[in-house]
C-alpha cells in the first residue's frame, strides 16, 4: 500500500510542471483568411428572407476596419 501511495505522489509531483507550462506554438499565415460565402439557392422562385428587427445600435458600436 505504501508503494502505491508513493508511486501516485511521485506521479503527481512529476506531472504538475508538464501541465502548468503554457503552450508554445506560433502560427504564421501567408495570405488572407476569408470566411466562406453563403449562397441561397431558390431555383426559379423568388425568395424573401426576414431578418426581423435589427437595432441600428449594432452598426454604431462596431469599429469599421478596412
């Protein structure tokens, strides 16, 4: 029983620094990242999409970036 407790304590002490280290990955991107576009396929029929009520404040709070 003492061997088991000693083994578990040793495992915990040795694994703590490995779990506490911050991730060290760097990501470099060449080019542009653009979200995919959405195409609504209505065939030959006209389609109406109702977005409901959209507050004008949503557009004023966002910073415009180019």
